[in-house]
C-alpha cells in the first residue's frame, strides 16, 4: 500500500515538475525568431492561426501543448485585432499578454505645424491610420464637436450660422487639431484619435496666461490670427511682430492682404500667386474683404498661439519677405515699396 502511494506521489510530483518546466519555458524563453517582424492580427484570427503564424517565424513546440498551455494560463484570452511588434527579445508569454489586452504596436505619426485639415487627413491616410472618408465623417458631426463646451457656445454657433453654407462643416474644426507627434495603434477608432488631438489642443490653449478672462468669441478670433501667423512666419522670434502688424491693420480698417488666405481656397498649392488668384471671390480672400477670414486657415503651433494672444507693440503696418525666412517691417507704404524692391522674394 505504501509502495502504491509512493508511486502515485512520484507521478504527481513528476507531472508537477513537467508542468513547471513547460510553464517556465514559455514564460522566460524568447521566441527563436528568424527575424523581427510586425505581427498583424486581423478580424477572424484565432489562437490556432496566431500560433501557426508564430511557428512560421520560428516558434518551436508542439501546437497542441502550446494551445493547452495558453488556455490554462489565459483562460479568458481574446484575440484582439492590432499590429504587434515581435522582436528577438519577445517571449511567448509577453506577446500573448499584449494580444489579450490589445496593446498593439504604436505607429509614430507626426503632424507638423501649419497643416490644414485636408493635409492632416492625408497624413493619417498615408500611415494607414484612418481613411479620408472616416476623417471627414467624424469632424462633420455636430455630436463630435459637442464634446467640448467651446463649440457649444451660442455666440460661436451664431457666428458660424451667419456664413450659412459658405463655411464647409469640416472647417469648424480647422485650427483645433494640435500639431504634435502622436503614437497610435492601427486599430484605434478615428473618432478616438481625433478626440485625442482636440483634447491636446485645449490643454495647450489652457496654458495661455489669463485666457479664462476672455470670451469664446475673443479666443476664436485669436486662434484665427494664430493660424495666419503660422502661415506667414518662419522664424519664431518674428511671430509677435507679425501679430502686431495684423492687429494694427485690423484696427485701422485696412485689408490684411495675406497670400495664405488665398492659398487656402485654391485647389492646389502654388509657389507664387497670380493677379487672377488674388481676385478669386471668397469669404477667405483678405485681398478682397476686410477683417479676418471666417475660420482658422491651418492648425497653429503654441508659439503662434502665444504671439496671437501677446503681440509685440509696434507701429508696423507692412512686411515683406527677405527670402531667407525673415522679413523687412515698415510703418509706411513708401518704406514698404523700398523694402519690396530689395527683397529677393519678388
């Protein structure tokens, strides 16, 4: 009897040791891959298809044992769609944890300052993050904008309504997608991605001193001006000066006559605008209309926003590009013409 009990004990102990060894092997051992690769888990993939893909890339072991191990230690396993980075340092344990949680490989997406919405949509599309159709579907939705009190302000809504159909629905969000480097998983919903960007914009905006003292309308006007500064300035140190020119011209009732407001309405970018371009009828054309364009014309950086809220104090009314990224500034039209003749830009 004692001998039988001993044998049973030995068998149980042996099974325990074997289980521990199998468990330890899969937890601590890296997958012996042939090479690093991005592992795409798609809709319809199962544990068996995941194991098959890993076996094709070098995973060693019996399929049945691997499945048993996985189901024992991941009883609630859900194969979640995503793109996963698998390197020579990846263990089976860590990879299955990622797939179970849906922690996919994050793509680095760079949104440079000064892009307009159509250009940002193209960046997302080229990185396989979202289609242009999904991009515009989201930003045209009233319910999307309604997530922020700023866009529910009655004065702002009334301001937009004054332009009737002259402002495309998507232009309401122009200026509010903050230029930054984002890390995004391919399986993230379009609305979630765009919400992150708008949230980031408002977090940046909140860093502007005394902004809580301004009305929504005043803030919106300054965001429009920030977008003009972003398009006009190359050197950050000149942004407050360019801001002062814009404010000085507005205060004197002068047309702003800024080329980027014309470029905004053209179907494609031009290195140099023609006289005919400057005559294109549009509420955005500041060569024809006094005042600001009805919405921002791009998505500005923090330095442009700061310059719009805190412009330099000058008497300048004109500036012309030197051709090296900086500008000649002048107080009179006569002086402006003199600088214009010196500019290599014209």
